[in-house]
C-alpha cells in the first residue's frame, strides 16, 4: 500500500468497519449452516454421508487457499482481492440458497469457500498497514477479534431462528444484501493499493504444492470420521499431504521470489504465536461443536435454545476483546495478556469435566454458565495472539503473513474437531459396552473431549511462557519492532513492520522508552538535537 493512498483519521475506522463486516459475514456462514443441516438433509434428500460435504466442501476450499490468496493480495493489491472475494462469496451464497440438488449445494459451498479465502486472507494484512500506531492497532485488532468471536456464536442462534421462522434457504440469502453493500462500500472506503506486481514473483510451483497439500490435509482430517485414523486411506492421504507440504518448504528455501518467505519464521514471536494458535484453536473450536452436541443430545436443547445458551460466551468474549484487551496490551504487553486469557480458557474447559452423568442433575447456572463466563479469556487471547502472529509482516508481505495466520486457524479447527469428536465417540462406545446408559455414556465421552481441550489450552500457556518473550522494560513491546524482531528476523536494514513499514509495530513508537514528544518530533529535528557520542564510542 502506498503511503499516499493510506486513509487518514476517521476514514481508517470506516475501512476497519468494512473489513469487520466482511469478516462477520464469512464467520457467520461457517457456523450458521450447522444447525440447519437436518432441514437441508430432509429437503434435498442428502444421505448422511453426503450431508457432511455441505460443511467439508467449504472447509477444504477455505483452508486450502488462504495462503495463496494472501500472496495474491500482496502481488495484485489487497483491496482488489478483498472486493473480489466478497463478490464471489455473495454470488455463491445466492447459488446455495436456490440449490435444489445436493451436488448443486456442495459445488456452491466450495465456491463460497474460495470467496471466503480471498477476502479473509488479506483482512489482517490491511489492518496492520492501516493502523501504524501501536495503541490504535491494538484497538483495531480487538474490534476484528470481537467480530470473529461474536460471529461464531451468533451464527448458531441466527441459523436456528432463520430455519425455524423461514427456511434453510435464508441462511444463505441473508448474505446477498450484506455482501453487495460490503463490496460497494469497500470500493469507496478501502484505500487503493496496486500491490507489488506479478513481476515480483508468483511462484506457481510453490502455489500448486501448498494449495494441493493443504486441501488434501483438510480433506484427510475431515474424512477421518468416516474412515478412521489408522485406515490405509487416511495414512496414505496424510503421507501424501505431508510430502506436498515438505516439497513446498524446500521450494520456499530455494525460490528467488518465494510464496511464503521463510524469514518470517526466524522470529520466535511469529513462530511461537502460530504454534500457540494451533493448540488454542484446536481446543476452543472443538469445544463450540462438542458443547452444542452435548446440549442437544444429552440435555435436549433445540437449535435456537442451544445458540442462546452460548450467547453469554459470545458477549463476554466480544466485550473483553473490544473494551478491555487493547488497554491491557498497552499496559502489560501481548505476552502477559495472552497468558492470562489462556489460564481463563483452560479453567473454563476444565470445569466441564465435572458435569453430572445424569442430565436431570445438570443446572445451566451451576454447570454451564461459569464456563461461558470464563470464556471471556478468549477476548484476551485472540487480539494478543493476532498481534503477535502478525508481528513479522512487512508492507510487501502482510497479505501472505495474514494468510498464514488464518491457515493455522483453519487447520487447528479442523484437526481439533476431528480428534476430539473421535476420542469422544470412542469413549462413549466403551462406556456403553460396559453397561452405562445412553446419557451417561454420551456425557462420559464429552467429558473426555472437554478435558483434552483444557490440556491443549494449558499446553499453549506453557508454550507461551517457554517461547514468547516478555515485553522489554519501559513499555509494551511493539510487534515487529524493537531489538527482538530486528535481531531474530535479520531485518535490521530492511526493517520489520515496526521499523520501516506499516505493519504490526509502529515505526514512530518502535523505541520502547521514547517519550511522546520524541516520537512526534520530526526526524530532522531529532538529528539536530542528538547528543554527540562519547569519544570512546566508534562512529
């Protein structure tokens, strides 16, 4: 993005509102479909095995294309990629709504995933280039995290209400007016950027390797429910996906213009944040699915009732990320805030291990509500983890780093759901074989899944302490700036985002101990007032 094209003042916040609206629509669509699946199956005549492809087709396209879409945004322009993604997503939503055959809906859902990947991959990259001041960026990322948290939970509520009041078609039709308005406003509000151009290197071979590897990886994970983890089909697909991704890494190490510059992983902060995210999302995303299954299969909640029961979690996560997280990050730094949020999340999941086996003894206020409130830790985790994960981005690769971060979310979510639901089902079968009743056996399986989710989040907390460095003395560490980023990434001359470009750290505030006056004083004045170096200091 050219500096001259960067919006100023309120227009930046309008641009953020557009990016958040697009993200909200895409996140909503990821969860709104789940509660409508029974109605879709009945209306279109899906078989139980084929029905899962209304979700899997979207996940495969979305998760497989995020990294490539992020790089294309860097090459062709972030605004262009965002608008194209929203337009494609909207058109595919209309096709989903008018589908009358199973294959039509599955194909349209795949196209939806493509559009969602194009738009989502560049969203974070645009935010870190729009907001160069550290405090403003913390607020912007908090708002973006708020959008994701609320969208994931509200999707189930809206899905149930729309399906019951109108029909399942309207869970897709609702995207059409929102998508059209978002695309139209994006053309006006978002800053124009031309990208660095295809001449900078499209890396076609790398794109083919990573896209095919990621798609095959997601496909392998989602198909474990049908074929099992130890089947020849699963092991063969996993081995091929691993080989493709290994080939991609080798290609990136040798390519003159790599799709994903491996230098971003030289930073402990970036690599650590992505690893932490994989663990956290595996536990939390799986929790959303499993707790909904528990409420419906054991407690007998309906679709809308399940969504309303999870509403406190959405409100606490959203409120924390929007109103509290930025202030805490400014005071204590991202690492400390991330660690505090992880402790709350782990405690919330651990509480569900004590659920009574008899559903008649379960009280929402006593057994479920405390967990929903402790999930407010997600409002601390998501913004801090996002800021750390984007800290290695430069202006010319913000899109691909954003795509990498989003890819980790999708892979973590798919892996967590597949592993935890499989383990829960196995535990349920063993308890039923031992003579436990249906509700007790189901509860036992869900308890195991909740416990493993708590362990995953606790492991993320341990990794945070071991790998991520605390802020430096004198103020919060700026993502992408300061000694840690420059030294770890070897970008001293080029500059991380915080040093010379508009990325995850503020260039003006990159010195932790700098006073406001020093940060605002023009560079020429700072040079004139710089004190002479001592005679013993080499010049």
